[in-house]
């Protein structure tokens, strides 16, 4: 009979039960029973089924597989193999009962008779369960493991070596088995002692001497319960002869060059015929139990705290959203800042961030430079009451696949995981979370199992699929932070959460202490709410005081800063005191009244506002008429003081308008002195990179001249280096185009004529161009210098260049866009001005990236080192 | 949920609602292990600290009692983690014991060997511990007894000092209780101290700490070294001892800058002990000059650091610390715990006041609005100068005037920090001035005249902060202080808190310049007293005494 026959023969009821237990068999729907059988014996389906069984069922399956070499075991044989022979009243199905137990059998020596009897029925049910899952199927011969199971369970099911493939032959007496192939069964004659333990663990009886020397016994003991493979000791090791004797006796066989194997039959004999040392039992919970009110109170205060943290997170990020890293996720510094702002550990901050994200309250805003900001849902969430907010967070947490506890740990490349990083998704998290919560949910009410016990239960429930202890620890901690547990026990709200969020909210509401609407204000400027403050009271205190301690009660302290913040938010001293009086059970003490009044008295003494120009006059009467003058209505005039008016238009416009009105205003500079500006004339910049300078700025001109002289001196020095003034009287046009730029040929030629005459020659040209700055340069620069030197190296501060930083940057950006060449004056490391011909690539983040064609190198220059730039024509 | 008077916060503060019917029971129950942090009018705040819990252990309370007390009086469920923490913290005390082994001498004995191993591995105990005798015992160099206790407190494993004390040289001292008796709380304080061996007694100023010292000396009946803050205080101790005990002037010596007498009872100043010449303390030999059986530290919250170091070497002698407040501006409370000893007695000021042993006091903060001119000067001043400017504002003179006039016939002290200001005030009020420069003889003469009533008003500098005994002074006006010192404020209030013959209320005024750092410092200074239940009334200087 095959498993397909078995499945075919199953009645509908059992078949339905099977499909319910192994849902993967039913979806997608199998076409035939044969294909169902094929799917049921596929490796993936078997793995999945095994992953879900508890330790007892797994033992049953292992026992069936382990006993299979001796023929399909009966149900009783399997039960006996797990519980031990003493319980094996039905374990004698096809084999003789054990005659003698080994006195020094390792292990726990079998359970007590009573325990063994209950074990037997327990294990029996486990076998039935295995059958129900079709991991094991029965027929007339006995129990069969589903095909493929043996491979999944590995080479040593239940720690037993595989049965020899050859037929079970008894080796001739006295011959030592040398190879690994035949089963080593030592005949009784080789043992000197009469104390013999023999057990029919199959057709081949095995006899193990009862009085083996201790060292030999120790070697066997080490291998008895598997794995059955040991390393051959190195030469010279005291254990080597021991192993040798055991090999000679056939109690071990060689399993390769360096290995010995405890033969299956020997192991079974040593094990008293058992496949397992003891029947697996669910851990008996002996857990501390918390009082229900303690659980409710602690979970409620945790829930309240967590919601408060998330609210603060949403508020903080709403004001200043942290930017998202390029790889996604939140930067370490932003997390640290958040932890600091919320006054919690970074690990907890990571949890809060992830929780808010899971609940859809914050998200990557998807902008070009992405940052994490509160979502629109957050506003709706903020409007709800505490229990509803919490239930929303808890619902998000229950299905979350995120692993915040990994934040800060390093991945295989050594980089630290950040919060909100896409990498922190793990598909298994919800399953493990459900398993952990189920441990708590199935425990007696109020039980607070320690971590190790939770792990023990999980190990029992799904031994083939034990969650990592780190994850279990973290999830338990998260549950506590969230208030799903309180003092380690599942809270009413936590119990309801997975079923129904609104029921969870109700349960939390029931756990929260009744809100108190009174505060006791005291002379030392503290206030105490002897319970949980109601929403309005909480909001009032939040606005006006700083929290000193939370818990059963709320303690706050009023400080000048906190009161000022309340005033900043628009309250007046009277309103504030009235509000406080309304909630203060014993009145507002005098020091607090003084604090509020004193703070209010100082509040707003200094006022700031926006104006574009001011108008002042000693004649108050003159000023008083202006704001109401209909002809000046567009100026936004406002009287600040009897002698000061402000305007909403720039000074130039103001002055023009007033002049138009027939008044005689003058403008004053920052120093209060009158600026004698002629009539204001509009100008536009001829070229953006040019300096725009008022023509009459004496100091500026002086400085310019000085700079020009320095530059000339430098140029002449360079010229000397290059072999003298080669261009003097020479190729004037060439020199001109390089030196002065395309628009200045006339001037260029003038200078090209050489030193002595340059001054006189340049002046008319400069005058013709009408450019005062150029005229100044033209008239002064060459005068004191030996003359321009090189066409290829124009001196710094040539007129088409610019030293104005903003204009220089603009020029560089344009050049980068056009890929054109620019002369750039760079202040070198030792403060020396250096002029280089560069092709800018980009100007970004305070740096110029450019290519130096002469050196064929790319260089990066900090913008603040650039003294000027000039287009190279 | 019970209707208890106590709310236990998760940050380990306990809030006690004082108007609750069970508040008294609750306070008595938590007093041994919780430290009173604030005692304003409605809700008193206590705090559970490791030191407080260890103090309780030292006094024989165990964690179970503490937990039961919290559960009994708490209104809301007590945070579970806090209970666990209480049990763990208390469990740390006394796992190590300092004992006298008959064979080996001073030995650190471990009830928990793992703790001993941990402590021995610590770098901090290097050099303090000697050879290991067996699994549970390690030799301790007798000279390191104090250092070791300090280190163990820092490591979180405070040792129980069971090594006992040297008996010291016997010297008969008796209290001469003729016409007066020790007050009940003084008896309790002496009992608490003697039972515990060494430790600190905390009593308000004016509550008779000197008598507690005298009582302890009588109980000990040994030669005694008394360490006090200054010479005036030394003289007052001597006078009080002569008056209250069987001691004669010949038996009491003064060891100060001016005199170096060593007698069966010797009173020394901290200052002379901490004089340092060529890197050495020349007067340390005083500590070994006799076989002292008791050492009394007056004003233990002022104990200078070198005296801590010396005290570390005096662990075999009984030590009594006296103070009005354990608040130390330098935060070295744990050194007081490990070197002098745990707190053995404490009574809230208001309790003693309600029993009539100290005068009831009314504290008033007078806010003076500076004239515009002064405000301008203040605003332009260097930040370092601002406090002095604000504190010495000229307008304060008039305020003092008015206050003095409001209390005609009452002995009044005007206390300040800045000498210029005090000189001006003395001139202004036509009152004598006592500063550090005043000679001892002149000081004593003026104090005597003040006591007799011939001098109604005294202007004093900070020399009068401590231990001057002016029982009839009932008005104190503080015009300036040393920045934000809380204990100074308490000490100054203490000057006027001796109970008055006619049961008068004492008045304490602090004059503060409004909207300046003076006001900020004043707020800080007042915190201790506000926490002790002294509510300051604020008055505008303009509203003060319409008569003036």
C-alpha cells in the first residue's frame, strides 16, 4: 500500500480535516487525489507541516522514521520507543519485551511509572496527530513515514545511525569488523561477563556487555543519544586504545578515515530500545502572576506614554522633517536628535519611529530631496482620543514586518542599520510576534513568563521552527513599551488587540484611571495632579508648565520660561490665572500669581515687525499728517512713535513719492548721516558678472588702485620669469583680446603701445567707453609698472573679471554650463594669489569643481578661496 | 485601588498628600527609607534613593517592609519595576561586612562571594584590600577602612561596618539638667545616633543641635574632639558645654588659629585643620593627640574636602555629624554617608516648629523695582558684575529702613554679602557692623550688647551665617547673599529661629531687585526653605509698611 492509496481510502471527513491542517495542500486546488498525495509528500509541504508541529509530534515522526529499518513499527512500538519500556504495555507489538534494562543506561532512566503511563497516552495522541497531518500513515503492517520525511529529518533520525544496507548478518565470532559496511554485532561469546543486556530492537539481537570498563562505557555514552558519529582520537591520545577495543568488540564501526560510528543496533540496545531519552512534555508554567490592577495600570501608563512619544515625534517632524538618506532610512544623527528631544534611549526612539511609520503617521515625502514628514493621516490620528490613537498604533504593530531592534547593528558589509531603512523588513516578524503573544495569551491570566520560559514554550510548540531569541526578546520589550503587556503579563487591551481594534480601545479606556480635573498648585511653583489629568487640564499644563515627573500623578513646575511660552501662544496673564484658578483645588498661591504677572509685565516689551523704510522727523506735526494723506496711501505709512514713521516700500520709492508730494526728504545712511544722492536713476546691470559700484566711492577706488598695483607688480614679476615684456610694441591686438576682453579692444590697443605712453593714450578711450571703473584701471594700472607682460597670462583684476563673490560664482556657474574657460584667481594654501585657467565643471556645496586643461587634472577649490574670476576669451 | 495618601511615581518619587487623614501614618511609615525632597503646603515629595534605602537597611528595615509600606499607602498600583528595584537596591547593602576578626584584625567579610569577587576585581579597590584569608574574607588595612567604605558605596555594594570602635580614653561627662531637660526629639536623636554607632543627625537651626552633641558626649563619656566652622562658634560651643554639662573650663580646650590647647574636650575649627604649609597639614597631629572616643562634626554640610580625607582615617572612632540640612552645594552627600555615617535622625522643620521648639517664622520676599537709572546701569553692566549691582542696589537702604521701623523693639539682624553695602547700611541705620575684620573681642562685645538689648540692630556679613547664638533675634533682613546658595538661606533663617521668650513670630525678609539676576538667585536660594514648608510671601517694596 502507498500513501496515495491511504489518502484515497480516507473518508471525506478526515480528508477535509487534513486539508484544514495543511492548507498548502488545498491551494491551489489539486486536480486529483494522486496529485494531492504528490503535493503532500513534496519536500516543501512536508517542511511546512513539520515546522508547525510541536515537540511531541516531531518525536513521534522521528520515532517512526528511526524504527522503519526494522519494518513498519506498530503504534504501540512507537509509543514505547518514546516513553520507555516500562510504559510499554502495548509496546510489544512485533518484538519481544525487553528482558533486562541496562543498569547504567544513560539518560534519565525512564519516567516514573505513573508519569510513564500518562506519557503513553500523551505520546499516543501525538502519534495520532502525526497521522492526522499525513506525516505518518498507517496500514496493516504498521506505521509508515510519508515518503521524503526521512530525507528531511537527516541521516541520523532520533540520533541513530542508518541501518546497514546489507542484510543483517552476524559476524563470525572473534573477527573484528574492519570496514564500515556490515553491522557490527558482537556475539555473546566475546564478552567475558555473564551480565548481558539484550534487546530485540529488530530481527538482529544485539548484546552489549553489562560490565564494560568505565572508559569504554564513557565513549559509548557520549554517542548513545546521538549524533552517533565520533572522531577517532589522534595518535597518542589515551582514548585511542579505548576506541580500538570498542571497534574490536564491534560496538563501534569505522565511518570513514577519521570517524567511528555507533551502529544503530548497538545504540538501540544501549538506549533500552528507545528512540528518545524522554517523551517531550509541554513546559509546566510556574510563572509569577501579577495582580490584574497592576497589569492594567502599568499597561495603561505605558500606552499613554507611548502615544505621547508618537505625538511628540509627529509634532517635532512636522516642524522640522529630517531628511531621508539616499539609501532610504533615517540618519544616525537625526535618530539621536530625536532620542534627545523625546528624552529616551536611541533604541526606543528607533521603535517609536518605526511604529509611527508602520501606523502610517510619518512617511517619506517623496520630494526631490526626500525627508520624513507626518502624513495627512497623522492629523486625523491626532484628533482622536487616547484609546483610539493607541489602538491604531497597536494594530499597525501587530502586522508590522519591521525589525527596529536591528537599528544600530551592523550588516554583513559592516554598515550600521538605520531606522526606517528598507533593509529592516523581515517577512517572519508577524508570525513570530503572533507566536510570542500566543504564549502569553494561552498562559493563565496575569502570568508574566520570563524570557527563558517564553523561549522554552516556543521551542516546545515548534521545535523545527524556533524563532531567534533576539527577536523574541525584542518583541516582548516592544509589547511592554506599547502596553500590550503590563509588568510582563498580557493586558486586557493587548488581549483584545489582535481581535478587534475598537475592543482594544475600549479595554484600554477601561484600564486608564479616571481622569482628574484638578491640580494642586503650591507655593514652590509646583503643581500636582493627583491622578491622570483630563484632556483639558493636560493641555493647559502642557502649555504653561514643564513636567517634572509622571506616573500615578503628574507633577509640573511653573518657570518663567514656561509661562512666557504660554504668553507667546497668545494667552494673557488674566486669562492664564483665570484658567488656573478654575482648575486649582486650593487656589493659585501668591508666588505663582507673581510669577505670571511679572512674566506678563515683561512680555512683549520689545516688539519686532517688518518695514522696508523709515521716516523720521523732529516735527511730530509734519509726520502725523502723512499716514492719512490720500496721495501717499500706497506707501503703507504707519506711525510708530510721534517722530517715527515706517513704510511698506523701499526708501527710494518713499523718497520719490514724498518729493512728488512736494516734501523735501533726504536719505540717511546706516550711520545716520545724510546721503546726498542725486535724483534716483534706475540702472540695470549691463552684464551680471560685472561689479556694480557707485561711481563716487572714493575709498573703493583707492583700494582698487592698490589692488591693481599689486597685480601689476605680480604680472611684471611673472613677465620677467617668462623672458621679458614680449608684447611691448608687438602684437597689440592679440594682447588686447587676451588682456581686456572682447569689448575693450580700443583700450587694449592703447596699452599695447607700451609703458611710457599708455596713460595718455588710454584716457580718451576710457572716456569713450564711459565706464568709470575701466577708466580708473586704464589710467592708473600701467602707470607704475613696467608694462603688461603676456597675452596668455592677464593680470588679476582685469576689468572683465570680477571679484564680487556672488558675481564670480554666477560667472563660474555659467562657465560650467557652457563648458567654457575661465581665469580664476585662487588664494593658495599660503595665502598667495594664484591665477589659473580652468574649465569649471560644477559649483556646488561651496566648492568649485573644475578641470585644469594645462595640467590635465581635475581640481576642487573651496569657493571662499576664489578671489575673482574672469572669462577667458 | 485604595484611597491611600501616597502616589508612587515611576521615577521613584513619592507624593504624599498632607491633608489626607492617613498622611501622618504614611509619613511615619516612609520616613525611614524615603528622603524628603520638598514639603510645600499640599503635597510633599519624597524620593527613594539608594542612599536612603541603605540608610533604612542600616537602621534595620528590610525590603519587604518597604514594599509593604508602599503597597499599603499607595493610591494607585505601585509600578512593578520600582518594587523590584527597591528589593534589589536594599539587597545590596550589607552583602559585605567590615568585621573585626580575632585572629586577623579588620576583615572584609562577604555574605555573597560573587560580590566579593566583583569588588576585588574592581580597579578602585586596588591597594585597599590585603591578602585573601579564605573564600569569603579579605584583609583590610585598618588605615583604609574609610576609603574602602567610600569606594564600596561608589561601587554600589555598601558595606555594613560592624568592626566597632575603639573605646577611647574615658573621661566623665554628665549633663547638668538643672532647670532644663533634653527635649524628646533630642533624646531620640541621641539614641538613634548611639544605637547606630556613627552617623548624622539632621535638625533645624535653633532646634538645639549643640545639646544633641552634649548628650552624645555624656553618653559616650570619653575624650571628645569637636570640629566647628569658626572661632565664634567654638566659643559658643564651649560656653554651652560649660553651662549644660559637668565639664569645667579647664577641661575644654580651643584649637584654633589663635590658641592651640589640647584638653579632654577639644574644640577645633575646620580652618585650622585645613591649613596647608609646604604641601602638608601641620595640625593633623591633633587628630592623634589623644585617644579620642568621639568626634563631633558641627555643620557637616560644610565639611571641607580635606577634612573628608582626614575623616577617612578616623573610622575606628565614633563620629557624630550635626547639620540643619544634608543638602550640599557640591553634591558630596555620598561621602558624608560613607565617611561620617548614615543619617540617624531627621525631623521636618515644621514638625519641630509645631511642637514649639523653634520659633514660627514668616518669610517675605520684598521685590524692589529699580529706578530707570539703575536699570540702565544694570543693563549695560558686564555679566559678572550684574549680581553685585543688583544685590547692592541703593534702593534697598530705604526698604531696610521701613522693615526696621515695622518691627520696633525687636532685635534685628541685617545680613549681607558685600562689605561696601554693609558699611553704607550700618551708617544709614546707625547700627554697629560685624565683618570678618572685626576683632573677636569686639564681636563678642557686640553680640553681648545685642543679647542684652542695648544694641537693637546689628549689620552682619556672612561671618554670622553659622553658629552664632543670638536667641532673641527675631527679625532678619537679607540684603544680599552668595548667589544661589540654598543652605545659606536656611542658615540665615536659622539665626532667628530660637524660640522667643514671649512666643513672638520670627520674620525673615529677603530684599530682591526685580527683573535682575538677584531675583533668579533668590528663587534658587528659597528652594530649600520652600521645600521645608516655608512659603515666601512676595511683597512689592512700594507696598511695604504704609507708615514709612
